[in-house]
C-alpha cells in the first residue's frame, strides 16, 4: 500500500486579484475546458491510506497591490479575508518526472470543509508547482470535487524541494494563496548560472523584455514590457489571443530558501497596449534576484517566457 503524507498550511489573504495560467512547458495546447463552479456535490470515500500530518510554517504574505485604473482590478481589497486553511495530500515518496496525483482540501479554521468557491480568471483554483531552485515551473488547474476537495496530477521534473502555491477564492471572500511543500527524493541537479539576458527564444516565439528604468529599485513601481516576435521572421506577433481573460499573466518569485508567500508576486497584464506587446506593472519588495514567467496565448498555444532580473 502506498503511503501518503499531508502538509498543512495556514495562509494570509492575498488582496490583489490574481490571474493564473495553465501548463508551463515552453509551448503547449490551451486547455479550453471550464472548471465547474461551486456547490458541487460533496466528494466522499477518499481513503488515502496511511498518512501523517506535517504543519507548514506560516509566513506573512507581502501584498503587492497594483489595483488602479490601469489594470482595472480595483475593489477586491474590500472583500473580507477567508482565513482558510489548505491541506495537501500526496504520496510520501514521489518519483520524479512521473505524474503524481495530489489532493488539496480547503477548510475553515475549525477544520470544517469549505464547500463554495468563486470562479476567478476562469477557474476555481490555480496551482503553481515550482522547484525551490526555480529551475522548473508548472501552472495547472485542479478539478473541484466538492466539499472543499480539489484534485489534479502534477509532474515533478527532478529531485529536490518543491513549493506549491495554491490560489483560490472562497465564495464572497478575498482571494488567498496557500503555500504547500513537497519533497522528491534523489540528487538535485546543479542549478545553472543565472542568465540576465533580456532577449530569448521560446519555440517559435522571440521575447524581448524591456524595463521602464535601467535599474530596478526595491519598493519602486516598475513597468515590464514583453515584446513578442515570430522567431523566424522577427516580425511582431499578430496571433496573440486572450488567455484566462487577459492579454497575459506574469508570475514572479524571489530567489530564496525556503520559498514563502513573501517571495511570490503575481501581476496582471494591462489593457489597450500594442498588439505584439504585453505590459505589466508591479514592484519588488526586497533586493535580490527574481525569476519571472510571462505566459501568453499564441494561436491557442501557451508560450512561457522566463527571465531573471536583479533588484537593487
């Protein structure tokens, strides 16, 4: 019988309306299946076998509030925090590069399952699975089974420590992000040297990263522009389409060990920008190296463009 462990994380509310994206391979087919909205029938009879409970360290979340007329996501901070708890159940011995079933259960502070969730960015839950060395990154959408239970299969590409950022919205409450942990046994690969290049090619797409200022200062607002071109013709893309309701999505993590909520930033694409450009506005809370994953829908294929930036 397989053994499973359960990780518990109590999280603070994330007040920014957080978009999310789908699979994070370099290029892949867009998932068009809509997740069922709340009030699904309770999902019963899930005996995961022998389990042990691990409590994750609670860490305050650094709120990156960019709610203004430019991103048109104002008003979310007026909602009350959910103060929910997320619990992760996964096999205690994960085999790398093999699909692994995982379960996330959302409960209130009394341990009672929360049944109803609001859909946001076209999904009920967005899950980022990232290795703590920031080499691998996957953004997937768990399926809601009812009674606070979400299920999905995740792939862990190599041995090492992983952080899972679960983004959800309890009905009528503000969004929140729970950080859960998983370990994949084996020898972790050596992290490659940080590449601060601002032009890279991802499949058939060339991405140029432009900054509103030559040096990024901690705590100061910065404008990030992804200029997207066809890798063969070097012409601006003409086949960009909305993805999860927006022109693009940007996830940012600070190089840190261990990764916590305070290291996580999610920025929204601005509207009414040039056809082949996707613009974001955010700020970086502390000096250090940050890795960014910008995600865009090119003719029903998700392009993920990753860049490092150095914040002074």
